[in-house]
């Protein structure tokens, strides 16, 4: 398999979802650290404007959003599966819960006084202020409001209680083995558990914590460090494309070669413009030319993204 390059930063919860999946599949991968806030001068040429973390690179193919990254890794390394037969919709529902509620609810938990104190000690006041200003911009123009403590109060504890109750009945969310649902739900819990100020708030959920330990022990597989400039070189040296699904979705009135702009709907909505290469039920692929690298293909999931240019 062509090498998997993950552009990520250590403290990123969505990156932790992917790192753990790479561990579950026992894969070797290359790790490129990206800045936690804008600008990201070595990554943006590859994505063409998409700024969220993480991004998976395989040669000249760039995969955005963990919903597609997870399914791509699962397609390339089939065992153990993340999507057992008959569970696709349940997995997607739990992944949606993690994306649209748990992650957003976790962020203000970290900014409660005990959590903020730890962040201040780790990052310093000046960087923390920059981080918050960057995240305020991240939420501009999207369909989702920047989460606040009211959102957290309404969503975090009720979800943790339900998860704890469900995990009292089985080792993993949907049975005896982890599925993509576990990796999706894990990362917001990891975010809160990783901050010593607010970590103890989870002590009241024993089953959740036992599951958390089982998930954590999966580890990150076999990463090796790679410099961002080396990742760009790998893209420009690459002679092949990743395979695409055979089916093309004609229902949007779009054809290969059409000029389109793809953007996330929730937050981080900067569009990526290019030529449509492929469209199916799960993904949309855009071709772009990158100075010094040549052509790249940027892949997005259909879920959560808008495709402008639709007839
Ligand atoms: N739906 C996206 C969400 C990714 C996301 O929100 N990641 C956070 C970091 S954990 C982010 O992009 N923050 C802003 C940034 O890194 O620039 C996914 O599944 O990949």
C-alpha cells in the first residue's frame, strides 16, 4: 500500500479518532505535524482551502474529514473491519452524534475554570487568546454556532450517562468488538479525559471509563515523523492515483470535468474549487493544480458538505 501520511496535531481530538483507527489496523503511517491554528502554509496548497484537522494524504490523493478518512482506511486495510455488515446506519448515527454534539459539547467543558487553568498552564495566556480568536473565525459563516457552556450543559452529561448505561451491557458500543462508532465517540471523551482539570468529571461513569481504557490501549500503530516539505515532495513524485468507485452519481446534474466548489456546511466552510473527477453516494473528488506539485485530487465525504455548481 502507498504510504499513509496523516497531517495532524497531537492535541486534536478528530486526529485521535484516526490515530487510533491506524492502531486498530496495526498500520505503519507517516506523521506530519500541522499548526494548531492558521496559517497552515504547507497544508493549504494540498487541500486548496480546507483547513480542518486531520487530513490524510496518499501520494497525490488528499482525503478531508475523518468520516471519509476512516472509510478510506477501512477500504485499504479491511481487517479488522470498522463497518461490520448490518451496522452501517447505526455507526453513521453514532458518528453523527460525536461530530455534531459530543465534540462541540466537549470544547466548552475544557474551558470551564478548572480546565481553562490547565490550558493556561500548558499553552500560556497569549497563545490561548490567539487560539480562541482563531476558533471564533473557524465558526464564521457556517451552519453551526460556536458552542458555549449552555450547549455543553444541555448535551454533554446526558450523553455521557447514556453511553455509560449502554457500555454496562457490552464491551464496545455495538457489541463485542470496536466499530467506527467507538472511534468516533472516543475522541471527545479523550479530549475531556486528557485535561487534568476536568478529567475527574468523568469518574462517575465507570463503564464508560472501562471502555475508554480498552480503546486507549489500542494505541496508534506504527507512526514515523515526516517533515511537511517531504510530504509535498512525496505528492509531486507520485506517479499514480488512488482508485475510485465504479459508480457515478448523476442525480445532481454534474459530469466529470465540471467546475465545482466543495465546502463543509457546519464550520470551517472555506470552499475548495476545482474540476469534478468523481461523485458517488459517499464521496466527491475534485482535481486541482498545485504550484510546484502538479495535479492533486481532493476527496470529501458527501455527508456534511455542499457541492456548488449543481444544476
Ligand atoms: N468533521 C470534521 C471535523 C474536524 C475538526 O473539527 N477538527 C478540528 C481539530 S480536532 C479542527 O479542524 N480545528 C481547526 C483546525 O485545526 O484548524 C472531521 O471529521 O474531520
